[in-house]
C-alpha cells in the first residue's frame, strides 16, 4: 500500500496543472500490483508453492504445463481461497491497525487425457486467479510539517488471472513437453480518502479538508507459457518453465474530489477522466525438482524475473517513464521448498512448506522482505475424490517514506476439490 504516501503530502488547494499530472503518477504506481503473486491450488500451496517439479493436477497449467502429461484420467478441479489481510501502519510514529477479509474463486478447470497408442497426450482448460489486488490500510497521526492531524483510509480489491488452454505430450519416454495459452483478464478497484485538520497555534482546528480518489482499471492480455518435465524413474522429477513477456492493456477511469472547509467557507472541486495504457511484464524463468521416497515427497523450486525490464509500450508520453523501472525495481529470485508425508493406510497426506518471495521494488526501504510458511493436508476417497486444504502466512515490512512504515501480514486459506473419472 504505497500510494497513500503521495497523497499525505498534498496541500489542501490542488492546482489544475498538478491534477493533469496525477494520472501518470498513478499509472506508475499501478505497476507494483503486477508484481504480486497470490498462489493457486491447496495441494501446491500446502507445500509452499514448490510445485514446478510435481504438477500432476490441473494447477500444472499455472506452475508447469508439461506436468499435465502425468494425468491418466479425466479430472475436474475447483477451489476457493480466503485472504485475511492484516495491515499495521505507522504515520509519524502513530500506529493504526486494519484487517479485512476476501473470499474468491481460486481455480476451476478440467483435464482430458486423449487416448494414444504410446505415451501421453493431455488437454486442459480452466481459470487460475494468479494475482490478488485485495488489501486495505488506515493511517492516522499528527503531521508536524503541515501542522495537521491526518486520517487516511486506503482500500483495494480485485484480481488478475488467465483463462487457460493447455496441452502436454510425452515427447520421449521420460520427457514431457507442454504449453499453455493464457488469456489474462482482471480488474483493480482502488480508492483512498484523506481527512486533514490544520491546527492553529493553540491546537484548534481552523481548516478541514477531505480528499477522495477512486481508480478503476481493467487489464487484458494474451501470452504463452512453455514447460518441460523430465522423470528419472519413480524417484526424481525435474521441471523447467519459460514465461515470455506479456503486454497488458489497461483501461483506466478515475475521479477525484476535494472539499476544503473553514469557519465561513466551503470550497468543493472535482476532476475525472479515463485513458488507456499498455505495460509489458518481462520474461520469467522457473525450475524445480521433486524427490519421491517411500513415505516422503520433497520439493524445491526457483523462479527468476528481472522487473527492471518492465516498461510502458503505449501511449508515447508514458515511454519517458521507462527509465524509472531501472531505478525503482529490481531482479528477484523466488525460492520455495516443501514436503508431503502420506500417512500409511489412511489416504491422508500432511504437507508443509516455506518460501522467500522478494519484493520487486526497491524505491522503498525494505525492513523485512516477503517470506511465508505453509501447512496443509489432503485426503483421497475411493481414488476418485480428493479434498485438499492449506494455510499460508505471508509477512513483510517496509518504509514507504521517511514517516510511513507498513507491517503487512497475509493469512491465506486454500480449499480444493478434485474429481477423477
């Protein structure tokens, strides 16, 4: 939640020239949300998301489409997620806590193995909600620079994910290749409200101001993803994935209002507009492996993205902002490990995992980088129905300005049901 830091620095009287520049600043800030990853599938997230070297259910369309070749029966999968978003914001030393909850469809899809004489040919189609925009923040405190008391509320909700068409084939006896065509769609609803109370030398309020801003953004884009999975007997699986750049088209509408009040006068102003821009996310590379033992599955994977290569491609006036990505963003390597323990003679599987998912931007002082742990369990009934549940706790802390510090915790619950025919 970083946009609040800019609005807290606004004066009460907004000049028209300044307003004209604001949409570009908002666009630049919007790019932070495109670096977020939420997680897909209860089994995968129970193992910390370390699934590139496993991927033997529908969520392979998200992690590694080559893994679909391991599926031998028709599969229907659906899942939900619930997010408890905890935020603790310190504004000039005054701390305010906030918590909101969001329940969303996480995944839904079908896998269809096509009968072949030798090897495997599998098709899949569905939806994965890969990125979440959900969250909120509140700030309150005394601003000694403006001699004002400030109360601010920031709300954001929405998400971004692909409708996926995927296929995988056994290219060689132990080597599977796969790809997915991802049609990305999503929406972000963002709003903030800031109340300012300017104080006189006696500590009395003599000017009040209320600023409201609302931004609605629709994202669309199409990309391909390619994966491979190599199996060494029944013990070791090694996977790799390449996700080429995707250009997202953003259609944005915004409106802002500002009301200033003193003892005798009230001044109200409002502005609104809409525009379209295009932003390109860079290449992403992932690799993972899994080791299967008699009563234990161990997994690990890594993914690399150089976010400094993100850039605007439209309109022309936004292109001048592209050098800012080199200074404000960084390359990140996400590391995840996990395990799964089948409890003998019960059909029950217990899971755990840990991950480090570094924040993509370096324009803020990162006090504690993003990391998480996970716990999960699953049970299979009659070999046809599987139910999985996972809990993930994710935390990070950063200073967005010299006077705003944010401590953020996300508690996520994933539920997935899989039916095999």
